[in-house]
C-alpha cells in the first residue's frame, strides 16, 4: 500500500491490532449501499478468521451506543468521536465523511478518516474501500474482497469518469492480483436490452427512459433483438446503440463525464459471476427499500438472497423511472439559488436528487429532496462537480444552518443531508438559498 500516507497506515495497523486481539465484534454501519459494502468486507474478513460478529444497520448514529463487544462503526460515526472516547469498549470508526473536529486516537479508540491525511472522501475513497484497507492491513491475503469495497465506492458515484485516488489504486492492484478482470459494456441491467432501456434509471436517458414506444422504434431501427442480453450485443450494433444513447444525452447538454460513463469497463470477480456495477446496483436497491440485511446476505454468499435482490431490483428500477419521468416532465420547485422537491419515500429522495442533477435538472442550482415525517423534515441535497469546484460545500452549509435551527446536518461537499423540525423547513430552505446564493455570486 505504497500509495497511502505513513500516518494512515499506522492508524490502520492500530485498528488491525484490535481485530487481532478480540474474537467477536459489534459492527454498526449505515444502511445505504456503501455502508452495506463496508459491512460485507468486514464480515467476510472476520468469518475468514473464524471470529464472531453482530451487524446493525442504522440511518443515523444510534442514540444509545451498544455495549458488551468491541465496536466497529463503518460509513458513520465522525460526528460523535468525542462521545465514543468515553465508552468502555474498544472502538474503531471507519468514516469517509468530512468532519471539522478531528479527535486523536487513544488506546483502543481508533478513528480513521481519510480527510485527516489529505484524501478526498467524497471522490477518492468510500466507506467500502476504507473498510477494505483495514481488511488487507489485517490480512494481506484478503484482496478477493476488493469487489465489495469498490461496489461501495461506485454506489457513492465515485466511479463517474473512472475511479480515482485510493479507489483507483485498489482497483489496479486487484486486477494485477487477478482478483478482478475487466470487460467493456453498457452500464445497464435488466431482462434483455429492451427492459434495460425502458427501466434505465442509472444511467437515466431523458426523453427515452420509460417510453416504451420510443424504445421499440429505436431497437427496430438498428435491428437489435429486444430480448437479447445487454452484454451480448453484436459489436457493430452495440457501437450504434451507444452512439445513439450518447447523442441523446449530448442534445440535453449533459456534462461530458456523465455521458462518457454510460459505457466502459465492468470489473468482474473471476469466481462469483458478478461485476462491481451490478453489485452496487443490487445493494442500492436493497438499501432503498430498507432491506440492507438482504444485501449483506448476498455478499456473504447466500444464493437465495441474491435471487431475491435481483427480483427486488426489477421493481425498484421500474418505480424509480416512473418518479424520474414525473420530475423530468413536471419540473420541481425553484428559488433563486436552489431547487427542491418533496418525496414521500425518505430512502429514495437522495438518489432522485442526485440522478436529477446528473440528467435533467438545472445544473446551476443544487437540488434538495425533502421528506416530511411526523415531527421533522428529512433533507437530502446534491450538487455538481462544477458547483463544488467553485466553492460550494453542501456538507458544511448544512451543518452550520442546522446548528442554528436546532437540527443536525453534514456530509460531503457534493452530497449532504439535514434534519430539522417540520415547522422550520421553509426557514431552512430560505437560509440555504441565501447561503448558496452568496457563494454563487462570489464566483459568477
């Protein structure tokens, strides 16, 4: 791991010492696809060493920290490091989200945050790949688990335009060790090319996804069997279809790195008959319908869980395309510097905001997805690389505004979240509009 700073290696070695010392662990992880991926890496690592584990999925940091076993927090925990210093149990925190308060590691309290070492946790390393680094620090022979870590990075969109930073180094080494192999293809999944295009939500094709007649006409024009497998198109027809799909995105003035990401290398595990792209999409679907345990089970080799996840993915894709099509055709609400929409299903608002930003919403304004719950408003927000490049940091702004409104917030510069009381959601949006407007004004 020559690509890692020495101080980070030392921190990972301290965490590995805890793994080596104890025989059973309590893993607490975020319920999203990256959190599932991180848990999968660690669970498989502990299983290989014949150590026990109990995994819990959470949407936010638990009000009561579990007791009785050494604790491992993955993809969550950075905002509660001071609290974790006082617990009796050994603690490992593997979290790639930025945190303004860095807390020094003490005996058997090991906090690993890539930002502390100059590594961008929003693009270069995920919860999954951070957990993988611990896995190979603990046992160098664990490189076969790279697919699970990279699935987490892909779920967090860190593969857009190709993996970079630590993720890229992990990928290249895994391929050198023949734990992954590469095959070119469309990043689509489904029961045949027609189904894959009709229910294409990630990537999403404005004006095409969900439109059956348009897709029938397209496939007929280029002579493609609608029931043929996505990965088995004849080379010439594959090239023609890709050209048409890319042109459809170019006409919508979509960012080049998004267009280039509809087709490329798929990284396959040589023994499992699955690739990083499909794995993260299965895990994401499990997470969004609140079945993260199913996602973990498929990663641990449960064939029935895999089949159930594939069926679940079909329904999820269909529902996502319908909702994206509604947003595309009807538009969403807009203020001078931000745009927002209300979404009944809390677990999918962030993905809707992210995909909307990539494919059809106003690129000059960050997007906020809001779910109104019994006594609070839950918010997910997404920006663009260009907005971030010019100074936007959604995680920092969410954190500051929520502190003033007695809520909680934080996350990455490009993707963040917030929770405020339902009565304060309008004030939150107004404050956010003002703060974002001031930033945009500075770089216009």
